[in-house]
C-alpha cells in the first residue's frame, strides 16, 4: 500500500514537472549544467546518509554563484529533490526489513505532524527551538557514543528490532509527529528520527525507510505548487534531479550493505553535524534557508 501511494504521488509530481519542462524546453533559464550536475550528485549522495540536501545545496549554490534570484530557492529545493527522495524511499522500503505497522504509523505520524505544524508551530520561537533541539542532539550523540564504546549499557536494547509495539510504538508515533511538525521551523526529520530509532532499540537502518518515506510523502505536493507558479529555476532543478538519482543509487548501495556498528558511527556523526547546524542557525539573527523550503 505504501509503495502504491508513493507511486501515485510520483506520477502526480512527474506529470506537472515534465509538462512544465516541455513547455519551456527552449528556455530552461539560468545555471551551468556541469556545475549543477556536480552539486546535485554531491548533495543527494550525502542526503541518503541523513545529512540533508537543503542546507548543503543552498551553500553550494551560493558558493558557485548559480542562484541569480533568491525567490527561486524554495522552489529549487522542493522540486529538484522530490524524485531523488522518492527513490530513496523506494529503495529503503524495498530492501530494509521493517514491521509494516511500525513503518506506516511513523510515516503517517510525520505527515500529520507536518500538516498541523504548518499552522501551529510557526508561532513558536524559531531560534530557541532550533538551539534547544541542537543541544539535545549533541547530548544524545554523547549517549550513543557511550553505548557504542560499552560505557553505557542501558541504551539501544541490542538494536536488532525491526518493529515496535505497545508503549514503545506509542512513544515513537508521538515523537515522529513532533518531528514532522518541527519541519515547518526548518528542523529536519532525519537526525531526530535516527536518534529515536536507536534509543528505542531498533536496528539503526530502520530509520532510513521511515525518514525517507516521510519526506517522500510530503515533497510532491509542495513541489507541484512551485511548478504551477513557475517559481523555480528549471535548469538547476533538472540538473539536480538527473545527477541526484545517480548519487542516491551509489549511496543507498553503500548503506544497505554497511556493517551495523559502522552504520551506527555514521549516524552519530550525522547527529553531531546536525546538532551543531541547528545551534548555529538558532544563534543567528536570521535563518539561512527560506521558510517555504522546509528540509526533511
């Protein structure tokens, strides 16, 4: 059912994207093909590992001076990464064993959280939320390191479960609902979801189909609005999409075949990186990424 839903959303997005590209095939707009193909591969490769593609692509677009109109950034971020993220979701859902009820529950909790959060969460003090979440992630990373090195034995419960039930499932649903809501403040779902999966004793790789599936269900609808408004850079978005597909395939193959202990260390690095990023964003007077382009 979930793959069927993603297939419908994929076709829904593809219809509008391809139709718009064909209509403007003689003038796709500004941007360098080689530069943006390179950026797309890099950011989507690391997105698979949970780094996130929005912040990194924003930084690289600015460094390479590819972005001529700031108003196009939210559209680029949503349109360009929809297909790569949907590929990530398909690959991990197909190749990673997850108990169906757990997978469905967590993904739909994030979707509902994002829908409700779009109305309620923006009223919260954005910078404080980002700073506190960043600090929480850094503290959690320390605990995860303690578990990995044997200093803390009560965390993770072996980290072999592929599903949850009872109280743990309820906790996970509530937390993923909150993570989905916080996406409207620019707080990505990836790192918090990784932490939650680890702390509840599940196999760390279970986080990947959950977080990718959540993002894949959210992005097509948002991207379609930017396409209909023509408020995105077509050449950059197309370049990101094409090379991003290759980046996803390479990175997903590495993760699926990665040793469990090594994968956990990768997740710890991602959590630390994300925690520091949130704290830096929270301490700034203004966010670096426009609110219209929320990162998964």
